[in-house]
C-alpha cells in the first residue's frame, strides 16, 4: 500500500511519549483500514472476444468451465505445428477467463512450458496470443495459478525493452498482477532485476507504457516487504535520479487536462496508479535533491478530485495521500494551496469519509506547522468556522487530528484562540473532556484558551507517518 508522511504537532513535557505512542496506534489502525478499503488491485487488459466466441453484438459472455479432457485437447491443439494452432491458442485464451479452467490448465503436465515456448517464439501473432493467455492466468485470484507462471517472469522482463507498445503494455500489466499476492513471485523478480528494468521504462515516450509502469510499481510498493527489500532508500533514489518524479508528474498533468465532462469508463484506473506511485516516491527521505515545484500539480489534483468525487470516492483518498506527502516537508505546496484559494475546496472533503476527514486535517496540520504566517492565513481564509463541525464528527481519530490542528493554530497565531472562543469553541472542547483518548488534548486546549494571548503549554514535535505496507 501507499506510503505517507506528515509533519504534525504534539505536546511537550511528561505526556509527549504517551501521545506519540497513541499516535502510532492510530496510524496502525489507519493502515489497516486502508488495506481493507483498497481498490481491487489486479488489472485486466482484454479485447472483446465475445462476438468471435458466440456473443451477440460484441456483448461480453463469460465462458463455461471446460472439462479436463477439453482443456487437454486445447493444449494438444496449440502444440501442433498446423495452421490451426493460432485458432486453438485463441480458444485457449477465451477459455482461461474461467477460474475452473485456469486451475485445470496449470495442473496439466507441460502446459505452462508449452505456453512459454509460444510466448518466446519468433511469430509475432503467436507471441501476442500466448501473452494474452499468460495475462488471463495472472488475473486469477488463486495463488496456485499465479505461482504456476513463475517460469515466465524472466521473459516478461526481457520483453519490456522491445517489441510493440501494445506488447510491452501487456507484459507490464501481467507482471503487476503476478506480484500482487505472491511473495514467491516478488522474491524471484527482485534478483532478476525488475527494479532496473522498470527504471528504464520511465524514459519511454509512450503514455500507455508509463501507465503500465505506474501500475507495476504501485503493486510492488504495497507489498509488506517493500520498505526493506523492494524499494529501499538507495533504489528509491535511483528511480528519482532517473526522472521518475517529473515523468509521473507530467503524466498526471496530461491525464487531468484530458478529463472531459464524460470521462471514458476506466479512466480512474489509469489515474489511480499514477497517484499512488507519486505518493510512494515522496513518502521517504532519500537524500536525492529532486524536487517538484509546479503549482499545476495542485490544480491537477483538485480537478481530479472534483471529477471523481461522486462516481469514484476512492480517488479522493489517493489524491489526499499525495497532497499529504507534497505538503509534509516543503513550504512550496503549502503556500501555493493557500495562494490559489484551494482551502475551501479542501475543507469540503471533510465529510466524504472517515479517512478523508483525517487526511484533510493532516494536510492542514502540515500547513500550520510551518509557523505563524501560515496559521495567520488559515485564520484569515477562514478555517475556524469549518473546524467547529469537525469537532462533532463521530470518529475519534478525526477529532483528535482536529485538536492537534487547533493546538498549532493557537500556538502560532493566538488571535485564532480568541476567535475560536467567540464562535463557541469552548463548548465544543468541553464535550470531549470525558472521552478517554481525547480528554488530555481537550483539557490542554481549554487551558491554552484560558491563558493570556501568546502563552502556551505545548510545543510542537515532529512526527512521520510510516510507509504503508
């Protein structure tokens, strides 16, 4: 899953370690929720073969399972050197859309070896059909079917550096499907050099290849071993030095600029992996001086948010994770978000979901922690009237993040505290004095607003949201 980081506040003194531990618990819960709510990972590139196989008007028709004898007969057909081989291979590709048929096929002796032989042949049409068969197998939810494709990985990597764009794209998505659930597959691909091969794909001028690359990287980076084995800091720095950030940024800008009023079906599946890859590359310190300072990226993010908010709410979370990582360390995107008057659009996302509420408030904390000038702008925009409803949210995680944001505002811009009290904020804080996980912070804020302007019992500490697995 995606990585994330944030700069957030916390108390000083005796309770600091306790609250940091509590924050780590909340982050672990957030990671768990994100895994549970994640977009279905596997992607399927499939031409419509329904008409060819008996469908009406090209309508998609799911194939019935074949018997073992029927599967064996298809395998014999693709082994023959006759003119009917391509026809048999095409029928096999269609049949492999059925889960039971996939399982029967991989159990047959020599089935995968035969398929790989055709995949590596010198006949382009046979290669493509065999690649489509492997792609169907890679989409299986049965780990045994995916692991049966292990012998094909080295060839899939080899073909990323040549052939047609369509063939390269198919190999990329097949690899992306295979690495999703199989740790054995990932452990085989790493020594085979998948990271350097993918890094070379970044330089491709073809949008379809870059989208496929984003998909494979997003699948690799959500593996539990990603931070230590797949993309350690050194490899991440190598990707950055090869231009991964500007390439993916450019791709995202192109996708956002091409969004029509009625976006084509499936566009969200192109946008999602690009957002995830950018988020992950920004998630850890790498020592690489590559930076993105392009205000168009924020505009693109909010265009995507606006377009996909209703039909595909999961895109909201993807955009907010990227926005969180963009605003975590550098002030450029914090000041740009304010100068472009995007704060109202950001605040409107608070009620979208539990995770969206937490992420919006985290982004605001990233801005507020930059100091008095930023807190002043948050106060002027104004943010306080929109934060009062956030304190009534049913989720303690979101309320806790709101309390941390208020602490930053009160500390760096004391006028905000006085304004907050005038708007009825004291009552809102008092409601949380009896909530075990919130009472300490609520009481501390009540103490702050009861002090003379400029006084504070807190000082901020830096926290970092660990990479998601």
